[in-house]
C-alpha cells in the first residue's frame, strides 16, 4: 500500500485549456526519456530543466516578471536579498580588486564590504556619493565596482545615478545599485545607466512579510557570471516562494503608490512635531534630495520608508517604541501594515558609534 499512487501522476495529460495562474513547480529534479535529451538540455540545444538549483520554471517565470518591472533583459531570483546582492558583487570581483561604495548602506552589505570581503582580498573605499569629484578620486586602477542604493538605508539619501554611471563607465567599472528602498515602482536604475540592479524582494516586491527573497536584473552580458554563482553556491528561491512572489508582483505598483502617499503624510506630520528633531524623506520640500528625487522618481513617488531623529537619543527612541499601540517594532519594512524599526539596534548593528 505504501507504493499506491506513486506513478498515478507520472504522465500528466495534455489539455485544451491552461491555468490562468501559473502552477507551482514543486519539483527538485526533472526526468528525461533518454541520455540524448539530457545532453541537449545541458547544451542548450533544447528547452528544459535538470535540477532546481540550476533552474526551475516557476523561479524563471518570477525572475522574468521582475526583469520586466526593472526594465532589464535578464532576471534571477534568490533565497534572500543579501544572497542577490552578494552574488552580484562576487561575480564581478576577484582577489586584489577594489570597490568604491557610498557609506550609508543596509548594515549587512556594509558589514560584508568592510569586514568580510577583505578576507578574500577585496578592498572597499567609502566615498561621498553626493560629490562626483570624491567618487572619481576614490577610483583606483583595480576598481571594478561602484556600489550604492537608490534611496539609502536608513537616511533616505538620493544620489544622481546617471552621473555616477557615467563616472563608472568612464573608468571601466560597473555600477551596481540596490533598489530595495525604492522598488521599480519608484525608480528604474538600469534606465539611468546602472549595469546591475539588486533588490531584497522580501520588501516591496513580496509586500506581505511571508516571503524571503532577492532578485538581480541586468544585461545578457552580465548575467552569465551571476547565474553561474547562483547555481554553484545554491542560494536559490524555492518554487513556492517564487509562486507567492509572482502573486505579489501583480499588485506592487498600486501598493507602492499607497505606501508613498502614506509616507508623505506621515513625514509632513512628524516634521512639525516638537519631539522630532529631523525627518529624512526625499518627498519633503525641506529634503536636500527633493529636487533630484522629483527628477529621477516616477509620479512624485518617494517610497514608503522614512526615518526620523527622535528627541532624547537612545532613551527617547526606546520609550517611543515601547509606547506604540498599533505599530509593530520589526527589523524589516514594506509590509501591508505600518511598522517601525530601530536601525542602530537591528539592521545597522555592524556600524560602530563613530559610523552611526
């Protein structure tokens, strides 16, 4: 009885109709009729899949949706945002190479560039990305990558990506942009000259706090090395998460539009509050990044994230969090309800007191 039903679905019949929603391809491996068929797939002479670490119809479908959203030719999905970002970096540097990065970044990436990449002989110089001369001065003969974020985490800085891309290409470097805090519903860095864009798809793309994922979108020339690393190191997105991600991507634009509207109202309210020392949000007219954001971003959207300096320092921030009634304190963002994080205690713990 244990064997009953094992072969009952081995051969799925052809139908004259197809499902409106693509199925979940919950299979780790794919079968072949013979060895020549397997060889043809490996040689890319026939379409097909072998093993889900190397590719899966569901993950490829979701990757194509993200590529279209970002305005790029080739997309890849990963098991997390960090996996996506690090594979984009690792594929483009070797021991002895150099990276120039903006200093205000997601803490995990900052920690990698400062402390982990050095173990493999890759050095990083952190430069002021508002100053094009400072970026150019930081570039060395062995510089391979300029790295930044569309909207920086957590200070909400916005840099001139087109000008930075021009500098990168002038010196034979690639510009990699983390688009997580913006999302392609706010900005498409590839259209501004970036070579590679990475996203923590856990955030706006997933949008429901029920998926962990990442994505990279780039050109056919750049994708091969990143895809090779994805297959080699194995940080793949599961077929089920890919299916959930595809579901969420269909509503991303309307969700981010509402996120942006809400954030604008909250930023304007907090800017006038006596216990708030400063609000960081490029949608505010008072932001030094406002004019550039209005030029670079779609439909006046600046995303759903904002940050604020609360009077009273660490104690003031801790008291504020403790007194929240309806807003959850979580180390993430961009879900379907308002949330709050404390970067110094969560995402940016790798920064020391001076860096904070």
